[in-house]
């Protein structure tokens, strides 16, 4: 049985890296390389179109649509091409990839203003539904970036997204294999910093990638993300890597509810699952630093949808999590009006005249 009326994964990578050649250049062997090795070369790898496997999984799991995200070394152009090749199946968010490339390959200093300018031009094409994955950052620096400096970097980006009445994604969580630090995405270790952005830009929907749980079994960042979602109308949480029990708090919380959750895994990323039957949680996503990189396409949707099967909520709530919220926030075309239950006025900027959303809830 299909799990919902209109299913959208809002965090999908349709591009994949062939890591072998890049690892070879560093005298590393693909068969024995670890995540740390991959992290060293990932920004220099060429991504290829992995949409045939994605379309196969969409068929398997009845996923109607995906939001495509570029990540390190992936391109906006290839995502647009995949969209054009498969009308109605994909939309994409954009990233300031050219600014990052110039800093990496040409030694041109990375600035938030340059990244914002690039995003401004990309959003002006009307071909993208938001920005992501995560907020632009300086990948070429090994300097610790503190809260005030980082928020100053984010403001020009927020202003551009506000101007285009679009959506911004902010990264949170750590997946253990790639060493995420305060050099690149300090907010990934401090999601609570986004409270300032939510207050300063109340009309910009802020989607927290992974909702605090990209991997591992600690609930620390998840708790911070719940606080953000509960206290700011414009903050939404991706939840595709939540194990079943993690849905309880947001669904019970009168200030969060199903309307703030987006089903979003990290389809296409190299993240396996660890199983520990009899313990809590019985399985969870995590990269294992001591083991070689997984060579197969990890089945994220099977795992994630099975977690949702255990969640006690109404089908109307599940429909919001699985696609209704995505349709509202990313302005997706849906087959009919009135498919999703109405949401609170405070979460419907259309009613407040701030942003025009597709009239899917009325
Ligand atoms: Zn991702």
C-alpha cells in the first residue's frame, strides 16, 4: 500500500561520485578507503547522473516527486538537466557552486556577498524552488568561524532568498564519517544559532536539513531543532532520518505538529545504517569510520518508511509529513486541491499576505 497520497522526498541527491579515480590521484585505493579519505577528495570529484537508480527507487516506494539538492562538487546544471529529462518528477534547490569552485580552484577569495550574488542570479531564473543543501560557506578556509561572524555571512543570503520569496536550507547534524567542524558549517554543530535568522527574517521559510539528525544516535541537535521549530513559525524540520520514537515529541508538541515536518532522507548520500536489535534505537543512520565506504546504493527509503509505519498518527498528518508540507513550502504542483488538511493560519503566509503559495490547502 502506498504510504501517502502524494509522496515527496525533499532531500535527494540524484548525482553520485565515482570516487575511484579521485582516490587514486591521492594514492588511495577505493576498496580500502575510509570516509576521511573521501572527505579529502570529495570536492574535486566529478559527479555523474544517478537518476536511473533514483527513478527505480521512486517506482519501488511510490515516491511521486523529489527535491534535488546539489552537495559538494555536484552541479546545479546537472540537476536542471535531470529535471528537464523527467517532467513533473523533480524540482531543485540551488547552491552557490561557482563561488565555491573559484575559491577552490582559482584562489579567488570566498565571500558571502559573492555567494549571495550567485544565488540571486540562480533564483532569478525561476528554475529553483530554494537554496541548499545548507548555507553557502567557505570550504577553502581552516579558520574557526564564530557565531557573530557566521550570522553576518548568512544575512546577505537570507536577504536574497527573502527578495525572491523563496526557501532557505540550513544544515544540521553530523554523520560521523566526514569530519564537520566550525571551519565550514559551524551551524551544523549549533543549530540553535538559527533562532536569530528566524527572528530577523520571519517571512523566509527556513528548512533545517536533517532536523538535527543526519546520523548517529545522540538526540542533542534534534532537541535544539525541536526548540527552533516550536518557537518560530518559519522553521521546518527535515525528518527522514528520525527513527520511529523521534516522531513522538514533535507530533505531541502543540507548537510543532505534523505541519512542521518534511519527509526528507539524504537519498544518494553515502550513509549506511547500523543495527543493534534490543537496544534503543534498534537501528540508525551512521557512517562507520573503521569500515570501507559502502559500494551499493544504501536503501534509505525502505528504512525511513518502515519507521513511519510505526508512528501513531492520523493519515492526514502522515500525508502532511510525506508531501503536503513540501507542496506548501516549495510551491509544488499537486494533482488536486483539498488533498491535505488545513494548517494553522500562523503557518500559512498566504493568509497573512506575505507570500503567495499554491492554494493547496483551501
Ligand atoms: Zn544531503
